C-alpha cells in the first residue's frame, strides 16, 4: 500500500504532493514501483496535528481518488470521517482506512456496511492532540488484541461483513517507542482474531530513535526507508496481509525476498522468481479463518493460502 499524502503538514513529505496533479503523478509512480493499493489521505494524523474542516478534506482527496481510480488503481481513502469515506467510495475508492477504527465518527461503521468497502480498523485511543497521553497498557499485545476485538464486534453489529474487515495494530498511535516492537513480533496473536493484518511502520518515530546516532538524535524520516523495508520483510514472513509505506520499491523488493525465504524454508527448493509465498502480503492465511478481503481487493503480489479466504502515521 503506497501512501499518497494530499496534505501540507505530514511528517515525512508534508506539502510535496499537496497539489492534486502532483499527488496523482506520485500515485502513478508508486504503482509503477509495485504498489497494489494507493492510500489517499487529506488530513495529517501526526502527533499534535490539528483537524481540518471536512470540506477541505473532501476538496483535497476526491479529485485525486477519482483520477487514480479512473486509471485502474485500487484506491484506499485514509479518513476518520464517515462523510469523507462515503463520498470517496462513490468517487472510486474500494477501501476505507480509518485510523480510529470507527470510533471517531459514530456513522463510520454504517457507511462501511452500506458501501461494502473493505474497512481497515486500526487500534486507536484518541486524536493526534491527545494520543501521546494514552500510552498506558497492562500488556500491550493483549490489550490491543482485545480492543480490536471489540471494534470487530461493533462493526459486525453495524452490518459490516467479516470478509470486509482488516485489522491494524496502530503502530505509533498511543504507543511509546518500545511498545511498538512487541506488536510487530506478535502479529500472529492479532491474526488469531481471524482477520488479515495491515502493518504501518513506514518512517515512524520509533525507527528514527532506533537508528539514532551517538548523540541520540533520531535520523530524519526520509532516512528510515531501509529500516521500513526490513520490517516489511519480517512482517511478510509473519503473515501480514499488507504494509503501508511511503517508499514502495524497497518494500516491494523486501516482499520478494521474504517470499523466496518462506518458499525455500517450506519446500527446500530454489525459491527464486515467481510470486510471493503464502503469508507474504497475500490473502488471509487459512489459520486465521480466512475472513479477509482478498477475494475483492487482491494485491498483485498475493497468492491463495487455502480454501478460506504520526510523526508516526503516514497521512502523517
């Protein structure tokens, strides 16, 4: 999933693709680099970011979504607003990527159900201006899993089908730096809920701190793409359905490496070339119960797995 930020204040590329024509050209470049989905967002969710009026968000994203969808792209809209989501789907978006998991707008679940769009429910505890104050967990993996399970039940109650739901652990959202790593190493625990998992680690703050120099200064966002690609490879091997990234080519290459590694480990044969193996950013693995949306929004790099189917955010 390639990120197309139509914002003036995103943490890693704020303003670079703010004009619609530039955003569309950037999206097409990401497709050429190997993106299967383009995630278009018009409001930054970096820590401390303020809200923009809904009219402004619509004006930013709708022309870009229409243009990219008309060129055959699978488009996701990154929004917490039901009105924006519904109009984006009408403009051609197939996925609603809601960083609040439907909590920020009580009408969002109904829109997801009514439109039939794939719905990405991220773990969330509050908007950007307060999320850093909500980082207390008894056990981060268990707590995030349980809170996502509650979102699943709310979505089901609103009429959203299981095969439309994707879960996201919400790296960097109400998560201190060290808190993100257990979520990455326990993706299988989240997958036990029975849904595909999307991972959004691209260029995030905890990677900047990990790569900090001797003086402790975090490396800037644009220098975190190598670390992002490493997480992509590891997440693919752990069965992630999708990763959300700013720089597509390094992560697309990482998926190929992870796929070859996985195939070789399972078959003992030469795994070079071909499509990624099961668990490498494809359909929901059969062990999860296969509720995921792969049948409707199928990444180019995906394969069947069986009979079932902020400063830390990148609209940041």
